[in-house]
C-alpha cells in the first residue's frame, strides 16, 4: 500500500513539475541523461541511424476523435498541459478554414500544402511516417529524409555565422543552427516562410515561427523528439510536442518521390504557383 | 517542332531548374539573397584551395575523399547530351563523356536507340523527371558540384548533390532483394586498393540520364570508381552493364577530372524546386500539342521496354 501511495505521489509531483516548468524539456532532462549514449569521434552523442515516428501525429497534433480514415488519438502537445495548441482567436478561425479545405483529395483543390507535395516544414517532416537517416560529421548533422529525398543540414559548430536576415532568406523548412547540450542535440530553426502546416488537421503558423527541436537518445533504439513552437503572431505562448522515434534496423532509407506519385496517378502538377502567407 | 525550338525549350527548362535549385525560396515571393549550399557555381572557383599534395589518408589508411568536388568543368551541357555534340541552339559544344567504346558513342541496341531518340524529341521533353523536380540520375549528378564526407560511423559516404544525398553502405556486401526498385538504386561500396568502388543495382528505370533521353533498364548494373590522383583531384568513371539495352558494357567519365573546390560554408539554402516550378506548364503545352490536349492517352509516360521485359 505504501508503495502504491508513493507511486501516486511521484506521479503527482511529476505532473506538478511538468505544469510548473511548462516547457517540459527541463523536467525531462534527467530521464534523457539516465542513458549514456555512444559518442562520435568528435565527442558528440551518436544519434546516427534510421529513425521513424510510428504514431498518429501526422493526422492531428491535438487530441481528436476518429474521422473517415483517421484513427482517434490523444495528441502530442505536452505543453500547455491541456494538450491544446494556444491559438489566438483569429488564428483559430484560420485553422478551421484550413481544416475545411482538406476535404477534396484532388491536389489542385486541397488546401494542405503537403497534398501538393510541397516541402512539409519543420517539425512536420519528422512525423509524417517516412523514415529518415541521421548522419553526423564533426561539423554537420545531416537529416536525410526518405520522403522526396529531402535533406536538412544542421551545422553544429561555432564556425557557422548566425542565420541570415529574414529579408534575405525565407525557407519552407527554415534555417537551422544546431548545438549539443549534454546528451541532447538542440536545433534552433528560424527564417520560415510560413506556408507549411504542422499536420493534416490544418494546424499552422506564420513566418514569425521559431522552432526549437531537441533530439535525445533514451536508449539504443529510442530517440526522443521534442519541438517547441514560438510565433507571437499566431499563438498566445510557446507550445511543445514530444514523441519517441524508433530505430529502424532492417535497411537504410529507400525512396518516395512525392511528385512522381502524382505523375503515376495521372495528375499533372502544373497548377499556378500562388502562395498566400497566412492572413490573420 | 524544329530541333532549334527543342533545344531552346530544353535549355530554358534546364536554366530555370538550375535557377530554382540554387536560389532559395525562388518562386515563392522570396527575396533572393543568400547563396545556396548547393551547386557550387562561380564564386572564385579554385580560390581557397591549397596546392595539390599527396593523397590525404584516413586513420585506416584509405584515401580521405572529404571535401567539395566538381567535375563539370564549369558548364552544364553534358546534362543535355552525353555524346559529342556541336554547339548552337542554346548549348555549348561538348566532347563525348564516353571513354569506352573508343568512338564515344553509347552502344545502344537498335530498339533502344529508337527509344532514346523518341525521348530526345522535344514533344516528349515533358517526360523528363528532372523537369518535374524529381530525382537526378547518377550519371547526371556527376555534372554538378558535390560534397563527399566520411560519416563518423565509418560506414557511410555521403554525396550532397543537386538535392540528392547518396549514402553508400560500406559494410553490406549483398544488394537488396529484387523486389525493391529505387530511382537511384541500391548502392553499396568497397575499396579496391585506393579506389572507392560504388556498386548500384535495384534500379526502377523511371528516370533518364540526360535531358537528351539516354537511359538504361531496371536490370542495369552501375559501377562507379572514385580514384584519388592527388589531394585536389579525383578520377571518376561509371561503367554500365545492361544486356537488355546495350550491345556491350560502356564507360563514361566526368567532363573534367573532379577538382577540389572550397568547402561548403553556407547551409542557409533550401532544395526547393517543385514549389516554384512554373516552367513545367510550358513543357506540358508542347507535349499536349504533340499528343492531344491533356495527353491523357500517353500520361504517365509509356516507355518502350526491352524485348522480353526486365525483372
């Protein structure tokens, strides 16, 4: 009985701590550091390998009921504690419009940029369900994604200058700068163009988005992924998602050419390229 | 449509693609600016590269190929035509990249030469996967600057080329099962003395080797050889064996020996292409003119297959 009470107490304290500290990374750090990851020759935690998110995040980052073709899920937002993305009122309306625009599977008519095979953005590219390979050198961590052979190269040395001005560079996937904090790879992403979504439910941001990703090995085959989104134009406060990624041992990444799949379906991707930044 | 128009269209498409790939956020209301990490064009080629010296070596004694390399000779015409070709029509003249057979002509079987020429026809330029911002084929990649890195797990070597990262598995000795077909195949590597031998099978035969329509079948076996000559030079050859398409194996090389370039120092670019691919509609218009509006009867491309098919 005492043991059970103690367990309940520990859980309550943990929940309280998570609520108190908000951005749970701090609360999570001890768990991450319990596992001593292998190190590369450069002394960095060795995150190399093929990883995949086997979960429902691609459908909706928030808790949601079942819809046609979509399993119900509990969501991945760990902060705020209510699991909801802290939208400003006008942005919530925009999210609803986004979601309503996803009904038609025709890429010419669907509002989800991913249906047109546009770059998925960060963090969405992580949990779409396709695997990715992490490759490390002393200076650069490369994320090599199976989806449409995309890659992100994250410099992790002080030799690389700070990100350019958003006046000069705006990217779908942002501009990354990385560093190691203990056992965690931290990637700060800025310079987003604001066109990408977070999931199939229409969750979105503006070009003011900043994303801080944290990759921490919890064991040999489990990589914890965490991303904190900050966008004062769309959200009332920063919010954080967290999920485990599983190591894929059977083979390296293969390929999935998204636009070639449209070709094979007989869908021409010659639509006009008209991009509207989120209008709030 | 005339050959002249064909080349103008093709070249326009190529130049647009190059522009799209090297200017971040092109076609998205981006404001230009920062040079991409891709391409390695211009900007003081050769500057910042120390004089050639002995072959650098890794701890295991093998050549250290780390660095940025460029075998294009500064021009891109071989992404259009691999064989000897005259100048004009918007492209520079070029010598054949084929070193074997000695006549520099790709030894196609007759049916395959007809199919190559069908693909080369401007009416079918819309079929080229690169115009759709899809994957660059292995030989085609060799016309651009690229980076080689020895991954710290010791078993991967990376190419960062025109959007494509090829991870060469240095530990696996067997190719993947036949049923897995990939755009750039399954690639495994091994050392033969100082030569890195890169062996590729399991291809899907959906792409082409150049805008000019050169191709091989899904049964092709590709062997690349990277041989370091000195600290600043790599000799690269690609030998293609495919009895379904060619009368004999043949070998090509890069326009010039791959030369060291200053290392990549800009990671702010992004490999956008499809997002701003406004040029595709022009290629489709030409295709529609030749095949009937919408090209419905012929799209996706109905490639002529080798007699007897492939695996």
